[in-house]
C-alpha cells in the first residue's frame, strides 16, 4: 500500500572530525572516471581524477586508489607529474600540492598556494625541469625546489599597464634562453636569465590570444595550442596555422622524436610549423589529457576513464572500481548491508547500488534519481525529479514506477495558479519514502513547485 503526505523533515547532524577519526577504519568510495591529467613512468600509469589519484600497472592490470582515506588532502586533483627520484606530485583544485613516495607509501604536503590570498588557487598543470617543479596555477607560475621541499619564486603578473596579464597560467616552456607562459588571457615571454622575473616589467605579453593551453617546439618554431586553433611564433609575432581555427587543442606531446597535438577527440601529428595530419580519432570520447609509454599513446577522458590501444588497433576503456559519479544527494543501507544511493536532480546518473564488491548503476528507467530509501524487505524506493517514484527489488531490478498517471498526485505549477505543467501533466515530485512495520509505504510529495529546474 502507498500513502502520500506532505511531510518535510530537515535533519542536520554535526559530528566533529576528531570524533570521526576514532570510529573504525574509514574507506572512501569515489568515481575516478573523470581524468584530469595522466602520466607514465616505469610501467605504471598515474592519474589525477575528480575523485582522487589512481596508479595502474600495465604488467598485471592492477589498480591502486588514493582518496582522503589513503592520504590525500583533497580528492579533486587536477594535475600529476613524476620526478626523477620516482616521487609523484599531484596538484589539486584547492591549491594543495601533494607528493607521494611509492617505495615507502609516505605522503608530504605543501599548503603555500592553498593559503595564498586569492579567490581561486587551483593548480592547473605541473612540469618538472631537473630538480625544479614548475607549477602553473590560477595565481600564476611558481617554482618548487624538489630537493629542498620548498617554494621558490612565484610570478603573478606579466607585463605592465593595459597589456598586463595576471595569473591563470596553464603551462610553461623554456627554450633558447627564453621562458614562455601560456595563460587563459594570452601569452607572456621573458628572458629566462632575467635578474627578477617577479618584476612584471621584464615580460612581453600577447593579450589578443585567449585560452592558451600548451606549447610545442617544431624545428626552430614555437607552437601554441589554444581553444581556437594552433599558432606558431615567427618574427616576434604569433601567426595562425591554416585550417585549425575553431578547433580546441588541449596539449602537445612528443613521442619518438615526433611532435603531436591533442584535441578533445583527435590526435594530430605536426608535419611542419604550418602543417599537421590526423593520426587518431576517438569518436564520442571527450579527451582531457594524454601521455605515452614510448610506443603508444595513453589517453584520459572526461567520463570514461583512460584509454589504451589494443593489438587490433581499437581503444580499450580502463577505470578503477567505484561509483560512476560523485554527485550523491542521499544514501541508505538495507538489512543486508547493501548501500543504495541517489545522485542528482540535474544529471542523468540514476541510482547506485553497492553490495561491498560490485557497483550497479541504473539510469534506464529513473534517470534523475536523487533520493533513495529502503524498505523492510530490502527493496528500494527511488525518488525521481518529476519522473515519479520507482521501486526496485533487492537485486536492483525495476518492479514498478508510480507517477501522476497511476497513483501519485501530480505536482502542480505555482506560477500558473497551481495547474499541472502543460507539457507534462503527470509531473510528480516525491521527496522521499518510508515503509512502516505494517509494510505500508508513506511517500512525501511536493504538492506544488515554482518550476521544473
């Protein structure tokens, strides 16, 4: 039996973090399918993802995951770089610099950027030149001395007056005695041996170029990848490469003495400073990053983990075990210890079920299942944003969907004097369900709503 009632329950539970640390052993489950950066060294692929860090060994296809339970201070990682001594650096969207030592499992952290007086201190990219880690961030360009484990100089402003560029750095190139900085608002360059690169006046800027992501070197020419095509540097100016306008180029990468450039769905080989040819196409995959093991590309994607090429020349997806999203709004646990989770009203990521070993995602029937409740027989009620209420058996299989057409009262539109939505008269917005000891399920409903979004 299903009964409906207008019930609103707000529960706020605050438990100090030091008390949480005393309660058992914690394990964090996150989705690591959104790859922000990727690097390769000595048979292992290292990934910076939206849900933490991952190491993948090619020899045995084994994963090692890192979240806050395994030492991270932030799971929203943006970049990864591997030093000559084998330590792994990770940058985060909060500006926290992590360093991991695989041989000992030890972590170290630097909060200098995180504590800087800036609205956004996200680390955008990490590069290693000898014993120096170059950090491109929203603040600018910072030098980190690896051997001393300390920050050196930070360059925040480039150029003077109306030509000045501030922060938003994406990558750095050292070449022929010069330093070039790619930023969201243009390109800056200076002599790398200048006495004080913190002085904005020593920098030349090119502000007519927006969203510069990466640099490459082809012969005597310097190339720039932007969100609107490729450029080459000649005669002190940046010139567009014909046929590339309107294409989002995200990164240059070298392999076997050749230079390649990556877009959001393709890889091109640079033939000359004004010519390129496509060598790989990825269809519906959205590429975010790329590395190489010397013979093959390894590609990060926005939602499908990372890709490696199989012997038959097809691309294979890889991702660590975990939920398919990090957008959880509610969780519930049934009597068998199975976890059920509702995701988000704004995403089509469905509900999740985790039995301790395997994750199940269901998006086929109730796409925006934002709230999940369990009943006495271990079945689950899934509340959808406008799509009604679905009940799934204990194995996660759909039993039935209730909407305004077959039992639930429709949610009306407050903006039209509480009339049904004209494009969906059966729009129903449940906000939760609970089953009592008599196996009666009570459903809390939104009786009226100001809009569907």
